C-alpha cells in the first residue's frame, strides 16, 4: 500500500480501481432506478463527489491518461521507461539507507 502513495506509482498501480469506479458509476448513471435512488436521491451527493474526486485526480491532477496507450489498458513505452527509472532510483535510495545504517554502526 505505501508504495502506491508515491506519485510516480499512482497511475500504474491504481488503474484497475479507476476502471472499477468509472465502470460502476457508468452503470449507476445508465440505470433509471439506480440513477434516481442513488444519484439524484443522495442529499449529500456522496457518490457524485467521490466520482468527481477520482476522475479529477486521474485526469487533471495526475494526468494518468497520458501514461496509457489510447483506448488500451497498456502503458506507453515512455511510461514504462519512466517506471523503470523510478525503480532504479528507489533501489538507489534504499541501498543508500542500508549503507548509511551499516556505516554508522
């Protein structure tokens, strides 16, 4: 869980959940009974607010759609290379922590 809080991992590791949220919301919106009961009848607009938060975070704040090929679940080559570099950087930081601990002792 903690590794996905890094901004560099958000788009790649949260994609399935994003698809789930947008798919379920789409189903609710296109079902007359669900739309009236859950979306229009929700005084606090909790479902709508959650959906807005998720889609705004995905599209406007994190620009995740740029990491995926158009109309595909596959990440772009550029995003793949970027994630490889992030992994190398994380490994470097982790090695640095180990070396610092050993060096201090």
